[in-house]
C-alpha cells in the first residue's frame, strides 16, 4: 500500500489510502501510535486519508515510526 510523506523533525505527515473514509482504521492507527514510546500526539483525517504524528526526536525517529507503520500493514517501505 502506498503512502505520501512529509516530515520535519518532530512532525510526520503520511497520507495512507486505507485511512480515507475509514473511521475504524483511524481509531486503530491512533491507538497503535499512542502506545509507541515518544509519540506526543496524533491526528487522523479520514477525509484526506492522512495521519499527523508529533513526536519527541530524543525518544523516537521518523524512520522508527515508519517501520512501525509498515510492520502493522499500513504502509510499504
């Protein structure tokens, strides 16, 4: 599954097609990310199919977050 990515240190936005118009996937990805160490907040937009993740760069990296999302089946790396 493809994705579009935009990031600056501490903030990651990924457009993930399976989030579009899918409230269940939105809740699931927020719960998964909430339990990942270093995640400060998440916001999922089911209209655009995007997730914004604010994170502490001292604890977790954007590549670790993307690897996690890949392992959970949301994106392909």
